[in-house]
C-alpha cells in the first residue's frame, strides 16, 4: 500500500486519500443515523427529505448504508418494478423506485463490509407496474424491506423542501 505522502503524482495522492475520506464519510453517516438490524445486515438511516417541484412533483432520494455483520456474503436485491425487496410505503400504496444503485439488480456485501444504498422514488419512468410517488404530509412513510434474511418497516420521518 502506498502512503500517498509526498507524492508528486496527483492521481496517486488522490488514490491514497480516497479510502480515508470514504471511511470518514461512512463513520459520519453512521453517527447521525438510526440503526435497524435485520438478520445479518445493519441498516443506517439518517432521515430524508422530499423535494417538491413548482409543478407539485415529489421526489424522495433514500440514502442508507448496509453493513454485513454476519459471517457469509449477502446479496441485496432490487432489479425492477416487480422484483425489488425495497419499497416506500404510506400504509396503503407501495411506491416503486424511479432509479437505484443496485448494479444488475443486486448489491453484494461481504462480511464486515459496508455498502451504500440509493433508491429514488418520484415520477414514473413509463414502464409497467409503476406507481408514481405522491407525497402527502399528513401521512407516515416507511421503507419496506423484504429480503430472504428478514423483513422490516423502517419509519422514514420525511421532511419537505420546496424547489423554486
């Protein structure tokens, strides 16, 4: 491993600094988060904001960390509108994501590893089985997780930001 110290090549300096900056970012996110243990995975959630456009369209960008505290590899799954183990729910409607960071529909996590989850709920993409995310401040919203290793309803405690 290179120390990164006194390097004259900026690319090498950045390469050396990235793991440290990433670890600090992860620790800061964990510190401000609530934790939810589901099977071998501990999820970290720091709250969320719904952004509402001038036209009234609502977008919620869910950011979480998932840490594998088990002894074997785990795969989180969300590949499409009808095959996803993660949904925003208001007690009546399951909202399907608009986009996510599940490469090829999966996020693999080795024991002891932490991965970032990013799931956006908002206006539909125009494909079947999609339900547009509609925000109503009088309702409570939850993240439904239904993985083979466990299930949960995580309260999202959303706040709003009006975009101009």
